[in-house]
């Protein structure tokens, strides 16, 4: 009797374990680090269960570099259900058949937030990704922003920060931070190097975003090699903190990190500012997609929908400093700040938003947008860029490594000489005795 009870209990336990590892009850989310208010995740689990009657457990993982995420899916075929790549990676995934079309028809109307999410600007940018396939059918934008310079006005003038050349200005050597994001650095540097051609109309910003020629990669490499001696760090996420702590005074960074850094710095009495340099820059967005190897499409679809709920979008913005791609008026209203000058945001929220008091670091005005362009996938040429990037950063590491090796060799030589001398002395004194 006892034995059979044990067997029944073991069987029940096995069933429970197999049940809890049932893939239908797991949602694997792979997102950028520091890019969500994590308290929304358990809330999603409750919301999902209340709406569908099915339980779900979110398994949440983060990455710092687009290419790391891509490689896990492209080469590793990992079964993430929802990931959040940037525009040019969405393009690549789309071109390589790595994305599933999104289908929100199954979500009941009263909880379908996707339609609220649509901003005319973001929709248009998605359409520009690939003229042959509408990326709006495969991705829902999450956050967006620009690439620019965070600077410390106590040490850097607005004029100095207003050009990309600041990243090789010897005045700030040792206090310059560069985002460890090859495409987001390459774009601005190329724009800087080609500013004369841009001004004379020989080339357009959009054309530069497709320029993966050996000549341009070599020019950017040569420029970055001049930059690197002054670099305090190539960073994925620590740049904003280095700026708030005053260790860095210039940071090539994303607007969302700028918002976070400016707010944090203000709390400790440090003034920081952000500018998109005059020569032009890149505008970017990251969007939720369901990769080809996803296993829980239903929960993934609900998750993307939940992320579009305006109150959830606002919480994610408040927590991260990044700007939601959500075009709902509720989101705009949450960002009204009467201390700011009115700006025209009709391009983003529609005609009603032609004069709104909002922080221009969060939502750039039309003039900034006009000098920014979207990056595009380079296909096979991406490898050339990544090789250049590691040559630039790798050389740096090698220089440092040589210094360390040199110090170790000198220290070892000193030790050997000391030992030999003291042995000699002992030998001589014992002989004398
Ligand atoms: C936040 C990452 C932001 C990604 N840590 C910008 N594309």
C-alpha cells in the first residue's frame, strides 16, 4: 500500500514537472539591457492568465549588442519568442526569412492596443525598411531616438559638442566615451567625413546609410584610430553613469541614455546636456518581432500587445529614459512639461501636436529629424564593419597588453637580479667565514 502511494506521488510529481516545463506556459523574451520596467513582466503574467485562462511564465534575458542577439537566432536558432532588434537588424531578419508575420486578429478588440500604438512617423520609417515587404506586418516599434553627444557644459561648450569632431578633440582626451555599437558609430563618423559632399548635394544622408564601400570603411577606421587614444571606454551601458559621476565629459550615445544621465546627474548637482551634431546623425528604433524559431507565438503576440498599452509604455519610458514609439495621445500627455518651449511634434503624433511643451531631448523637433537618417542592413558587408571595429578596439587592447607585459617582464627581471645578487652576497660571506 505504502509503495503504491509513493509511486502515485512520484507520478504526480513527474506530471507537475513536465507541466511546469510545458513550452506553452513559457514565454522567452530577449531584450536590450536596462530597457524595460521589470515590474511589468509579472503583471503581464497575471494579465495574460486573466484574459486567456492560461498561465504563463516569462523567462527574460538581455543583450547589449544587436549583433550578439542576431547571432543567437541566425546561427544558434535559439527559440526566443519575442526579441527587440534595431531597425537595420529587423531589415536583415526580414530579408533572411527569420521573422514570423504578426497576427493580432486573435486578440479581442477591447484589449487590442496595437492600433493605439501607431505613429505616422514610425509607420513610415517601418515602410522605408524594405520597399518590397512592409515591416509593419512583422514588427511593432518599441522605443526610438537619435544618436548624439552627451556633454558636460561645465567643461565643454555647446559649440564644441555641436560637431562630431569632438570625439577626437585632444582637449577632452581620456574623458571621452564611445558607444560599443559599430553601426551607430560608423554612421555619424561617415556623415562627419562626408559633410562637404552632403552640403554640395553630391551625396544624401540616405545614401550614406547604405555606404559599405572599402574606401568609406577605411576612412572611418583611420578616423577612429585617431579617436581611440582619447577614449575612456567603449561602452554598452556604463557610459551614462561615467557621465553622471563626472569621469567622462563627452559621450557618443543614444538619446535615451542621455535622458537617463541628465536626470540622474541633476540629482547630484551635475549639469549634462545632449545635442545631435550639426553635420547630421542617425535616427533609430527598436521593435518587437517574433523570430522564426519561436515556440510560443500566442503568448508572444499578447506580450507585444501588452507592451503597446499606453500606461505600460509610459512606465517603460519613465524607468529607462528611452522614448516609446507609441503614438497614443495619452503617452504625449504624460510627457508635457510646461518649463519647455513649445515644439512641433505633428510629424510624430499627428496635427494636434503642432505646438507642445515637451523636452526636445525626448522628442526632437522637425529640424533635428530632417538631418537624421535610418541605418540599413549591409548584408555580407557587415563582416567588413565588424572586422574594422575589432581592429580599432583590438589595437587599443594590444597597446595596453604590451604595457602590462612590459611591466611584468621588468618586474621579473628585477626579481631575478635581486635574487642573484643576494645569493652572491651570501656565497661571498660564507666563503669569508
Ligand atoms: C538600452 C539599449 C538601447 C538600445 N540599454 C538603443 N538602440
